[in-house]
C-alpha cells in the first residue's frame, strides 16, 4: 500500500511539473496550431527549454512502469516482475538520454538555421534591386536566439562602391527586421564585371 501512495504522490508532482514546463515552453516559444509539441521541441534551439519537458515526461512513463511492476509482482506473488520493471526503467533512461544527446549535439557542433529561415533570407536578398545573384546563405546557431549569417552576393556590374555599400546596409536591415535572431551578418560582395 505504501508503494502505491509513494507512486501516486510522485506522479502528481511530476504531472504538475510537466504541466508547468509545457506552459512555460509554449509561452516562450509560441507555435501554430498544426505544429505538435514534439515538433516544436525538435525545432527548438534552446535545450534548457525542452530538457525539462522530456525529463518530466520520462519520469511519468517510468512511474507507470514501476506501478505496473508492483501490481504484477503482487498479483502473481513473483518478484521477477519488479525486476523487469526496473530494467525497463533503465532502458527508458537510456533512450531518453540518447534522444537528448541527438537533439543537443547538433547545437554544440553548430547547427544551421532552418530551411525556412534560409529560404526567407535568400528571397529577401534576391528581392533587392542591386542584387543580380547570390550563393546559398550559410547560417550557424551560436545560441538559442543568436544566428550568424554569411553570404556571397553578386551585385549588378554598373553599381559603384558607394551604391554597393548602401545596398549591403539595406539588405542587412531587411534581414534583421524579418529575422530578429540573426545577430551577425557577413557579406562578401562581388561585382559581375569581375566574373568571367
């Protein structure tokens, strides 16, 4: 009986912690209705925001496994079920740890911005009348809300150095206005008349 009370209390506290962590995640990272929580977690660049959710969810699953192990042990008067439940909880911890390593490894090693952000940047740059072509934007997350951007832009051959400088400033302002997470922008400018 004591085991059930302890598991019920733990489940109550973990449920409350999970609800609070999901509410905070949704407040700090609002998402569209069609985007699931799991997809939002996978797209998040802030490990501190989603690790708590994953840990709380894993704790609830572990408590359910422990509950099942205790029930089966008492029903069949066989401690084997309790041992199997303990092994399953250990496997659960391994799976959760592996998922967290996969999700955070790319951030530690340098993850690029999403395809949607890169495509949006490319569209903004190509929309400028001074731009004739550009290479693919190179992005790198330096933090949850800190993206570095490097681009090679080819400007129209009739532009002067001052006009190119003005165009670069205009492009940077356009990108920063649309993507506030882009904090550092590096542009390599090339003129078409220098290209064979």
